[in-house]
C-alpha cells in the first residue's frame, strides 16, 4: 500500500461533504456562463467567485478529514493542518480525551502517541448514539457513531501491528510491545484489555459497555473493573 488511503468506510458527514463538493460545481459553472454573456457585472462576479472558492476549499478540506495509512506511516488530516507520523515513530494508537483549544469536548478521540511522548489527536471522535439530544459543536471534527469508531480504532491498530511486524522482519529484531504503562485500550475507556470484538456475544458486549460506563463514572475501582471484565470474558 504505497499511496495514502483511509482504511475504513466513510461516515455520513464525510459523504455529505463529498456531495457538497460536487454541488459547488453547479453554481460555479452558472457564474462563468453569466459572466461570459455579460449578464453579471464584474464586481458581483468577483464577489461570488471568492465566495465559491472559499466554499470549495472548506468543503474539500472537510471531505478529506480523517486518518490515512500507507506502508510508510499514518497521517492525521484535520481541517487546518495535516500531521504525518512514520510507523517507526508510533508507540501506540488509542482512545483519549477529545479537546479543542484545551477544552474537554466530553468525547473520546483517536490519539496517535509518538515514541517521544508527544500525542497527535486525530479528528475522529466517538460521537453520541442519539445526536439530536446533544449539542456539541463539531468544529472540524468527525464524531462518528460508537460502533464505527470502534471499528476504525481496531483497524488502525491492526495496521500498526502489521507495520511493526514488517519492521521486525527487515531489522531482524522482535516487534515492539505496546507502550509501557498503558494497557491496550478500546474506544470506551482506558484500562480495558483489547479483545476480539466479534468473538463476544450480544449479551457480553452489553455487559461490557455497562461496566465501562460505570468505570468512567468512578463507580468501580480499577481492580474491580479488571475482575468484572475477566468474568465477562470467561463466559462462553
């Protein structure tokens, strides 16, 4: 995989952004035709042209939001900037607190943790299941539904493991384990050991999500959380 690509299906917001980008072309063509025919004064044409250009750039950038991977590394593309991290410099990919300008958004976001300790917060966030009952501005972020978020996080981690294996084969060294001091976590909160989501039954997933919510609220300690999680996994 030499070129950059998003290794997951697009969410609704990105799909609408792509459609919006196509829709911008229609008024642009009409504007050019009217200007050529002399039906539109030059100042007005310039004003509308600048407006369409800004709208096109913004819509195109929004359509490109997300996380991209290639054989060389992982790339986070937000509304205002793009950050590329080589696989060799990636320590872990996990869920962290979503922030904007230092303010907690009350969501989780996929975070790329570098080997030097710095973190790259991606625009991918774990949204609410029922969005109409919440008001949290997106502000250039993609708040996708929980199951889609979990799928994206698992996919990015799989690409990271594959990159570690390739690096181990090329150098003859064993693949590096996850970053010390932080267990491999899922999207629902830190401390939960990563499991194969598809191997769990519907009842197990329901119990796991309920346990995670209790842990996030502080209703159970870390030790109790680990013990109850182990019990869920032991159930056939």
